[in-house]
């Protein structure tokens, strides 16, 4: 299996993670984050934000003014070093957001190197995505820009980061990413995560005459890619009463037409998507969907707050700190157990099978050389009872209960993850 196929990645928006609005909030939360089974922390952009055409009072963290500086509100380089060291002390790795498709409209590169940007026929700055009104797009046909960006990656590597989450990676030429990884990470020891994009996005950008790499192309360079290529099937499936068939069909395509070692980052939410607890308000159905996505092949993403079934998404452009519960909730306790369990299952298994037993009732099998695991999830919240041809026997890992030749499964038992005898 791919190197990160059982990893848990935890996404943090540093500006809004706590009441201090800086790195100290994250450092203090690291033991709890680690307890969720987290291997890798992904920190959203830490750089200063531009002011020209700014969205909201604080601006988007993805409209970066200076790639090699820190937002002073988050801390200085000494504070950043304390963060990296604390992450490593807690046995996790740290990746940071790299936003190389564009800069803020008033970035230092616009000021110092205006020839490094895409221009229209009249010389005006342009952007491939029109509604990204706070940024200008870079032009990677300029070799000086390529050298500068590779040195930017080296700058952060020297400050202890373990890898990069590369924003809208398909819009930056694949030749750049290939050259960057060879120069910065020749032994392929770092983590490279590509935010790949929806298939419709790829089609639209290519039709407009721009470069836009597909997920299979990105896997030539990146260790992991986002699961946006399947999101157009996930989104309708989350609605109660809708079929999960198209989502399962796309999963089969990923397993058969993508490189054998391709690793997807599975997510039900992130900073750009609605909270899944708002889309799946039924508590038991949310548990089943959480188990389903955590057990799919690939790394699993937790967006800070998801573990408490939060329904409100933090605002990207304003002060909007997460209001953490003072005590562990029932869902949080379940979710922590679930993530650790699914991670252990995928670590021990190398063969994956999935079957829709009846509408919305999913059976997943993971097996290794010595152990076999069977999971059942009711994504529809409608299944009353399931009769299994092959009875389940063994330990149910989420509850610790023992199953003895159980062939009659009721909805209240789900999700269920059984380690076979």
C-alpha cells in the first residue's frame, strides 16, 4: 500500500483555532489532536495576507502577500519553530499550505516582479478563476519564477516542515512540481499533498486553454491527492434517500484506472465545504457516514471541529474562532474511537472489497496476511434488518462486544467493525 494510505490528517485554520488566534492555540491542543489518531497536521496558510481587493475584514489566507514571511498575528519564526518542535514531540508531522498558483494583488512579487504574472492582451493582470478577485495568477513560463518558488520551498523545509499541501496544484504546470520535488526532496522523504480539483473544473479550464492536470497525472509527483474527483458523486449521496451507487462506481474507477500506488485523501468536509453534520443531521447516520469514509482506501482528513459534529463552518475572511466544548461529547468519544480503529484496520489490511448489500447498506472487507475485518454501515438510515449469508464471528471493535455467528444485524448495531476469529 502507499506510504500514507492509513494516515489521519488533521486540518487547522490557525487564525481561528482558539482565542489567542496564534500558534500557541495549536500547540496547547496537540495532545488532544494526537489522541484522534492523527499522524499529520496540515496548517492552512501562515503567511501575511494582502490588502488590495481583500475579501472581508481580514482577507483570505490564500491571498498571500509574501511567501517567505509569517503573518505577525500568528507569531514570528521563533514561535513557528516552537510549533514544529511541539508537533514532532507529539509524534506527528507538520505540513503547511503552499499557494503557488497566485498571489495577493499587492504581493511583493507583483511589486518587484510584475513580469512573473499572467497578462491579458492589453497588459492587464488576469486570473484563471474570475471570482478569485483578490489574487493575480503567476506565469510559470518564466524560469526566474520557477527558481524563486523552489527556493521558497527550501526556505520552509529548513524551518522544520515535513511537507506541503499544494493549493490548486493542477493549475501549476506539472513540470514545475516535478522539478520542485527533485530539487527540494530528492530522496522523497517529505509529504506532498495536492489539492486536486473537480473533474468539471479540469474540463472548464482546459476548454479555456489553460493547463489543468488530472488526478492520475498528479500522482506522478504527489504522494496524495484530494478526493474532489469523486465529490460530485458524494455530494448528492449525502442527501437522505439518494443512491450511493454512482459514488461506488467512481471508487471502482479510482481503484482500476489510477496508478496502483495512488493514494487519495478522503474527506466529508474541509474549509471549502459545508460541515457534514449540517448536511447529515441524523446522529446515527452521521456515525455511519463517518465510518464509511474513514474505512475507504487512502488517508482520512479531519477538519478541526468535525470531531464534535460542529455544524458551523469558520469564516475564512473574519475573526471567527472555534467554540470548543468544555467536555467530551458522546459523538466525540465515538469519533475518536472510530478514527483510531479505522487506522488500525487499514494498517493491517492490504486487500479491500466493498459491496452494497441492499440500498444504502454497505459492507466493507479489509484483509491482510493474518487478519480479516468486516464493516457494515447504513448510509440511508432506512435499513431495518440485514441477514448475512456468512455469519459474523469475532470482536466488534467499536464496542468491544463479541459476536458469535451473528447473521441477523439490526440498524441500531451499525456502524459495526468486526475483527474475524
